[in-house]
C-alpha cells in the first residue's frame, strides 16, 4: 500500500481565499487524492488560504511584499520561494489563485508548475475574465488548468471545464458558477497527473487523445 512518503509532493501557491486549496485538502483528507500537500506559500499575509492550510496542519510560508512597510522585490520573493520549494521537496507546484507574475528564471528552476485560470484558454488570458466574456456576448465560458511557462497564461492547456453563459449572468454570478467547475477540475487534473495520464513536459498525449481533456458537468 502507498504511504504519504511515496505520494507526489505538491506545494500550492496562493494569494487569497483558498477555496481551491480547501478542495485539495478535503480530497487528500478523505483519501480521494493520492498526493502529499507539503506546503503552502502565500504572498499575502492576510490571505484566508493561510488559515485553511494551518487548520489542516500544512506548513505555510508567508512571503509578503508589504512586511516592514517595504515591498519585497520579485527577485527576493522568488529566491525565498524556490528555497522553500526545494526544502519541502516539492515535485509539483500548483498556482491556485496566486496573483503575482513569476519570472522565466523562477519557472525554469521550479518543479513543474500548473495554473488554474478562469477562462477557456487561449481565450481571455489575464484578469477580469468573467466581465470580458459577458461584454463579448460569448455563449461558452469555463476554466482551464495549464502548464506554467514564462508567457502569461500561454502554456499547454491540460484540462478544461465548460459552462453555458446565462443571458442574465453578471460577472459575479459567472465567477461563482465557474468556481464550482474549478473545484472539480483542479483535483481531477492533479489525479490525472499522478496517474501519468497528462504530460508535464509540454508534449501532447497523442493524436487520439488531443489536449485539453474536458470535464463536462452533467
Ligand atoms: C480562482 O477563481 C482561479 O481561477 C483564479 O483565482 C481564483 C482563486 O480562488 N486563478 P480561491 O482563492 O481558490 O478561492
């Protein structure tokens, strides 16, 4: 039988509420996701995600850029974050609501990294995705998990989950509906990575199973 020692060591980077982190915690605790959450890094010291991690007994490192009234430079943040990821032995890094842009050097030196993005990439990279989808009158929206590369929100898309935009949806309503999808998509994607079904090296799975894989809610 597998023990947590041999489970994939996963670190999570957060900046906010941490509802996606909570889903991972819950899945691990209920033994539905065979990973070891080795630690959480937050760049915001007030982030509720920190409380969630602490309640679950997961090590937390806060690398706040407002400590001592001074902004931590991105280079300093990344140096500390990389040291911490190495100390934890992280084998996979998950960006779950992490709101800083990472440098190419950091991404190259980090363990493989995936990001959860609230749009159907390659559409709507960047911020305010829900409002932009509504303004464009799109029929479909959703969320994606992709490999992090130096170009923002542009790495290989691994998985997506899709919903139909309601004619009366506001950006806030759409955000809530997409978050429900995210809470299924992220653990599902990590489970696929653990079982070796998704590549983290940017190669596609094969002609018969082109990426992204889609999780369709019924
Ligand atoms: C999610 O909506 C995700 O798509 C985006 O940031 C949000 C994080 O939410 N990248 P939470 O902190 O996990 O609740």
